């Protein structure tokens, strides 16, 4: 596979080209939520994009076609289950086979378990680490050789505010996100003398399906409106009183992929309504 240029549709950058024209991105866990918003943003800026995530095949095929048509760039999907070591280790190879290169790697896939640590099933602990940390390890280690060869790369790990602070009844999630931030720093140091960067984004509460589901459950439980439930959930952790939109996370990821962020290395950037400022 040779290099493939991006399409010129969409917002133009200097000289009429979109900022990421000719680049290829892999976004894990990108069939909904933060990952999908990020894939859309990178496609809008000219990236060819490999989506990854589980879901109903027809719905995913429609999503691939919709993003490609909306932004005039190549889009594909790899259904690798990143909890599986072999699948995670082989995902980058699928990107290279399809597009011939990988320039921007966004490790977004993740999961969590809530409950006291003494009740935490060991199998579930291993699953959380497999998806939140091990998958990123495998995609990074397999992506770096090509990035080094081409002399360019952007790696963005979607961690969490819980990678910076503690939390109750989410021991595996907190531990795994701290580990992901640590992995980010280690990779940043190993690539510091190159044109490859590695950073982490640490969102607070994000307006995803989980957030809206929790608000629905609270509204039913307490006999309040969903809007009031959403406000209460946001105010619990976020001093701003607002949750983060997936598109805001996507915009920060896109900036980290840009030339403006070339010397942003090993950062763990909170997007958290002042959560960690307290």
C-alpha cells in the first residue's frame, strides 16, 4: 500500500488543504461517544480514518458511509475486540494493510466497573486493565516502528480525570487510568528526540450514553425531571456545573495532532470543569 492523499473537501487550511490531508488516523472505541466525535473531527480536517468498535454490522457500515460522504475522506472499520491480546496486537497491521500508513493513533476504548474493592471480581479487574491499558500498550508498540520510519506521529491516549485523582468504588478504573497516564509519560520520553508525540486527555464527566442513562435513572428514582437530574450529576463533580461535550474532547485531540502541539509531550491535560483545581 502506498501513501494516500486526503480529499480537499471541508474546512481549508493554508494553501487550501485541510490540516490533516494525507494523514491516516486510528481511533479505538469509535462507534459512539468520545471516539466517534473524535473520528468525525479528524475526518472533517482531512484524515482518512479507521474506526474500531463493536456493534451491529449494518449500523457500523452505515456510519462508515455517512462519515466518508460527509467529509470526503476514506473511512474503514476494524472490529477488533481489544480485550483480546492478539486482536489488539494486530489492529495496527489492519490499518497499514488498508491505508498504507498510520500517523495519528487515538487510544480511546475503555470500560469500568463500579463497586467496593472487596467485591470486585478479579476477572473483571483483568478485563478493565486489558481494555484500558494493555490495548494501548499493544497499539503503541506496533504503531511506533512505522511512525519512526516516516518521521512523524501523534499518539493521544484518552485517560480520565480519574487518572489524576482518586475515586470511590472504582478501583480498577482509577488504577488503570493512572497506569495509562504513566504509559503516556514513558512513551513521551522514549520519543522526545523525534517528531512523534504522546499525550493524554483527561476528561471529567462527559455527556455520553452512560451520563444520560444515569440521569434517567436518577430522575425516575427521585421523581425529578431529566434536566434536573443532569444538572445534579454535573454539579456533583464539576465545579463549572457543566459536563464535557464529546466534541470538546475531539477538538483537543485534533489540536494535539497539529503542528501547534509539536512540543506538547507527556502531558495529561484535564478537561474537567475545574475538578482537579479544588
